[in-house]
C-alpha cells in the first residue's frame, strides 16, 4: 500500500501503563486520515507499519494498523 504524507507532518506514538497516545500536528493528522481511509478501502489483512525510521518522530513506539474485515 502506498502511503502519502502531507508536507511538514509530525507524528509520535508513546505508550505507558495508562495506554497509547498518538500525537500529531495538523499535517500529521491529515496524513493519517488519508492513510486510514485507503486502508479501509483495501482488503482484509492489509496493514501499515509506522516507526521512527520511516514516519514517526524519534523515540516513538512502533505502531501497526491492520484491516481485519
């Protein structure tokens, strides 16, 4: 699946005992929204990997979003 990013996006993912926090600027939220929409229109089993090496801010936890049905 091709992922598209809005210029100047910033996204971080952190987790602790209270849960997971996804923090993003406007461009990051727009990017995620587009990617989630594309994933929703895909096939079950399609997924997107996010980590600090390809899209998230340094120090972020890895996040995988998968379509199941």
